[in-house]
């Protein structure tokens, strides 16, 4: 396996796990009011670092994927209004 492929897989894994962590933190607000701002700050910084390290085509792909989650017609949105993350 080449170093470039390993690097790509590492960034993919870090991005996915960071988005997962941010989602869990976000929905903790609704259940326990125990969301921690530090989790959001560090998660955002990690995503920023990963985003800057991606090549332009992959940056566009990541933005498109994230925007799709927040669209009104998203399968993740039951009340047909925009998310307010």
C-alpha cells in the first residue's frame, strides 16, 4: 500500500470520526444539557486541519457531502426545516 493511499485513508477516518464525535456532542444538548464547548472547538480545529490538507477535488466533495446533510430535503431532516447547528 502506498504512502499516499495510507494518508488518504487516515484523513478519511479522522474526518468521519470527528463528524461522528461532533454529532454525538450536538445531540447531547437535547438529552442532558452536558454538551462541552471544548469538544466542538477541538473537533472544528481537527476538521479544519484535515480540510486544508485535502486536495481541491476532495475539499469540494467534503463540502458537498456536509451541505447535503443540512438540506431541507435531506433524509436526515424529518421536520423539513433547516438544521441550526
